[in-house]
C-alpha cells in the first residue's frame, strides 16, 4: 500500500493553488491521474518521486516512510524505488540505447537486467544506435526500459505517449501493460486520452484545481453509471446528421471511421470533438459522452 497525504502551494495562471492529496494506492494497481492542464497532475508525480517537496505531509510505501515533514524525513529521488518516464524522453544524446540503460544501473547491480529489458522492449537491433537516429516510439521504448533498470516499486508515467501517432500509441500502450504485469509494478499514469485510460487503468483519480474530486474505476467515472454490453469502444464525434427519420453519428475510432444510428435524445446532445463511449444494449448501440 502507498499512502499519500500532503499539501503543496503551486502557482497557476490564475494565482496560487493548493494541491491537497489524501490517497491510498493498492500495490500492483494501475492508476491514472486525469484532469485539465494546471490541475496539479505532474506536481503530484514529482512530489511522489522526491523532485518536489510539499509544505506539509507524509508519504509511505509498504509501511516505509519516504516523506514525513514533521519527522524531518525526505528521501532523495535516488533512494526512492521509482521509475520515471516523461513525454520528452530525457535520454542522453551522446550515448547509445544500451549505454543509456547501463548508465541507470546501481553500483554492483547485475547487468543481466539490461539484456532482459532490451528483449522485452524489442530494442535488440537498435541497442547500439544513439537517440537522434531513433523514431519517437523507439526513443520512448528506450526511456521505458531505462526507467525499469533498477526494478522500481513504482512506475510514474507523465503523458509518455501524447506526441506519438495512434498506431504507435496503441503498440506502446500494450508494452506498458506488459511490463506493468511482468515486473509486478504499481503504476501511475498521467493521461488525457480516455481510450488509453480505459484500456490500461484499473483505477483513476480526477484532479480539479489541486483537489481529488473523483476516485474509482475509469468506466464508472467516465460513464457516471456502469454500462454493460457485448462490445464497448471509445471514439470522437466527427459529425451528427439526420437521414430520413434517424440520426447518424460519425465517429473516429483510432484510425477508423464508424457510423452509428443513435437515439434522437442521445445524438442531439453531441457535438463534433466530443469523446463518447459506444456500447451495446439489447442489440442496439447506445452513445454516451465521457470526460
């Protein structure tokens, strides 16, 4: 169990904002942090990693204190078993893929982990290349592998896939889920992508102006009540149009365009750009705005 209880005053475009977190995270869970820009998502990760200190509070992991302001405890990032992956990769440009991973090894640590990670992330043919010669997806695989070198208890992902195309995002989402399970990680992911959250996370929190306003399963939070059915998918509304006596909603699902007949009450509330969940109910599709 990871227990977070802290507050930190942050600066936002509208002035000072208090980030106030009281949260328990189950070991082995995959949690997403969701919210608008400036809500405090990245700051939460940075405090957990030891890169930012709160004014007051405590963090404990499996009963061990990482942070206790009253007791004067504040472990450095190097002493916290945390792996970090950011959107900008943060790789050393003058080192090869393999050298970037070797640099992350602790003194005396078995180097076998490097070969294992290169294999699981499918970087074997790229291990002697430098980051500038790699694609965005290849760099992000390298960053993910490097974050796992020290076998962290906690993997922190700050929108690591947002700059990638949909096909590469889907591939790396599967890789993240694979390493989360194989390395028995507790993972926190900052993401704005609803389909990504529904695919990866088993629990999520929603931050608004530094406060946790929702905490639960992604499906329950996004749909407000559970939707059952034989199929479910998330898409973006492209167009809503009337044809004869029915309304047709055109959706973008990944790279595919799908057209769905919708009930008039459902369709009239939708606008282009809305994110929606489509599910089956008694053999008929239902469409619900999410987010």
